[in-house]
């Protein structure tokens, strides 16, 4: 069997989910309320008493940025408010356990497993097929069928392409293709549903390898007949391993003399760097952010590793089909004399309108989730399952990472501008808040850029955005920041957030470009994330970071010269902004490190 770079990680074990604890939850809620109260006090003081009237051009943008950032803090507290995991039950056996039969004969439930692929290495897909076939189920009469949904049409017709059909046949699983790529992945899934009949179906990506108990641990949730889908955590088992700082320095400068390397090992041997250098670990998202949205019935589907009720997506598809026919009929009637539409035209309308279970969109998963949650007639529910049930591959180079996250950003922003969930009828108030939270996070570069530029502006203009860094400033600022840190620590219990915080700041540039792209009306493209290591140039991704770091260091140097000459007007302002700048440089440097990271294998 072909060996991949990730083969050496096959024995890695997934982490355990955070256990619920009502006392920790109560403590978080207390500190969360206190954080919001202190934040409101700080923001009020900033607007009412701290603005420097001699530099309003600088002061107002900064306080606006702080206010927008504080709104994010409020949304985080709301999102993190409480866990609400569903009770786990035994796997379902008969259809009557998940649906009302309505005089139909009962039978064992049918389960389909879809592996969606486009251009990935067929031997990589084979690994997912093999693991899908290994999934266990306690009832031998329940048919579990695995299908490869190949949107690359690799069925042997093109000798220059790998033969995906041949691999599917060798593994004894179904193989489905279509003659176009309309609707991207959503269209591929639609084609799969049109040719299968499972009551429940699992969605896997080409690199998604389910663990043996996937179905056993998740199918029981569908006893709740309103459960539309269950999302399981996506666990990337190939994230970069930590390296000692001494080994990195020795490798970088090709040091071999033991009189040099020995002291390096003694001094720096216990300092580890480059763990998850690309910020791929999604634990915070799945184990906290999405899992806690169960509290509001607002956990959305993320595609791979999800388990669905066919009835839910088909009901949505038929509803959209009917509404589409009505709209076209009304438009056609308005164009005809007397408003009469003949039989032939009606038949054409029916033939032209398609049944689309998943929304044709670059972010089909979250878009379809919004539509299902908004279906008040059926009142569909969703669930973020707490435990890892499959393993996946992460992006292994910065260019691939940015393209993947740019698609997420552009897709979510496109939904915000064209079909904003805030105005979607059928969603509950808290569902709207949760979906707004997701969309709002993609506007972060607007205030992050101001935070990055503010100390640089001070260094070269010597103008303060506040009247002074006085006792009053720290009296309002420090309690809010300290309590905010405590609150986040409680909310993310046991999960390291350092790398995520760094990428939140360091992602400002491509996120800003994504926002501009969507505002300009550029069509969002569905780019398949590479499943191997690429050698793309990353200069365009890190040039803004290098410029900001360079200006920061130049500004600090200039201010130090002024201090040494005794000409600096506000030494306290320099100290505060230099301290601020150090954190900015650390956060920005992670993307530069990722751009230059190379694996030894």
C-alpha cells in the first residue's frame, strides 16, 4: 500500500472531549456577566472621558475598534454560556424508531456512507473507503452501503487520470459520478442522494477516515424524530509536532560543533516551538464554540464527519422546489395576456426546476443548516456530538491553509450579504444571534488592522489616542482585561488558545481581502483543499506582516533615540505602546514562521 507523509501518525489517539461541570459553568456565567459589566464601564469611560481632543482623527477610529471588539466579547460569552449535550442512546435498528411509519410496514433502517472526492489521490481515498467498511454496527440486518461520489469523473475514460472507479470496484463499494460539476460539493451530494435510498447518510471527505464506532455512537440521536443532522468533531491527526528551540537553531544554521550545540541544548532544550505551526487544531471550535451552540439548537453542519436524516434535506428540497415553481409561474403569468399559463409552459416549468437537497453554494453546509433551522413547520434540530468519531488531514502549507480559510470567510460573508440569517424568518432569536456571531467574526480584520497600526502611528506622530496613560486608564482597562482572560480560560477549560489567538490576529490580511472581494460582488469559488504538501510561494501572504513588523521595530528604535536624547514628549506613552507592539509582533510572526516551515521528511 502507498505510504503517505501522515502514515507515521496513524497511531495517534484523539483527545477526550471536555466533561460537563455545572459548577464550572456557573462560575463561567458569573465571570462572563462581570466581564461584560466591566467592559461596558471601560467603553463608556473611553467614549466619555478619555478621547484626546487634539488627535480625534486617531482617537475615534481606535475607540470604535475597541467597541466593535467588545461586541465580539459579548457574543463569545453568549456562545459559551452552557453545554447542552444530548443523552446518548443505543444505535437505532428499525425505521419506526426514527420516523412515523404512517401505515407503512416497518423494516431495518438503511444507512448510506458518502465519500465525496474530486481530484485527491485515489490511494488516499482508498484509506477512507477501508475505514468506512470497518465501521461496526450491532444489527447485521441493517444495510450499510458505502459510495464514492467522484466529481472528477475518474472512471477510466481519461488515461491521464487515476482510475477512481477501479479502486471502488476493488474495495467492493458503490461508485457514482455525474457529467458536470454544477453546485460543487452540494451538487455532488445531490447526485448521491438521487441514486441511493438510505434513511440516514454520513458525509465524509476524501481524507475522512471514520473510527469503528462512528455509527454506534451517533445513530441513536435520531430517535429524536426532529433531529436533522449530527455533526462530529473534525480531528486533524497530522498537525506538526513540537520541536525544541535548540534543534531548530541547529538545523537552521547547520550547527554540528558539540561545543556550540551542547550549550544550546542546555539553555534552550526544554523550550518547544512549531507545535501545530499552521493553527490547524480545531478543538476549540468543535469542543466549545459549536458544541455549546447545542444550548440554542444552533450547531451548524460542517460537512465532513456529519450524519444526516434524508427526510430533513429532502423535505427542504421539495419545499424549495414548490416555492421555485410558484415564483416562476407568477413571473410567467405576469408576462402573459390575461395571466393565463398554458399546460405546455407549466410542464416546462416542472422539468426545468430542480430538486436540490443541499444549497448550491461554496459554503453549502452552513447555508443548508440555516435553511433547515428556519423551517418552523418541521422544527428541525441539530446536534454537535462531543466525541471524535473520525480523523482527517490538515493543510500542510500556508498557501493551502489560507485558500481554505478564505473560502470559509468568503462563503459566510456571501451568505451575510445575500441571505442574512438575521432577517431569516423562522429562525429563533438565539439562532440568529449564533449565526450572526459566525458572520461577525469575519469582520474582525476591520478592527484588528486598527489595533496593529495604532502603536506604529504613535511611534511616528507622537500623538496619543487617549488624553494620557493615567491611573484612570489602567483602573478601567486592567480589571476588564484580567476578568476577560479568566472568563475565556473557564469557557475553554483545558484547551490551549494561544495558537488560535495568534492566527486570529495574523489572519487580518487575507480576511480583509475576502471581505473586499465579497463586497465587490466577486463570485465565491469552491476550491478543493489540497491533501498533500505544496511548494507554493507565500510571499504575498506575509508581506503585510513583514511591513508591519519592520515599521514597529523602526518606530521603537526612533522613540528610543528620542528618549536617550531627552526629547520624548510622553515616555509613559512609549512604554505602553512598546509593550503593545511586542504582542503584535509575536502574533504576526506565527504566519511568517508558517510560511517558512519545512518538514524534514
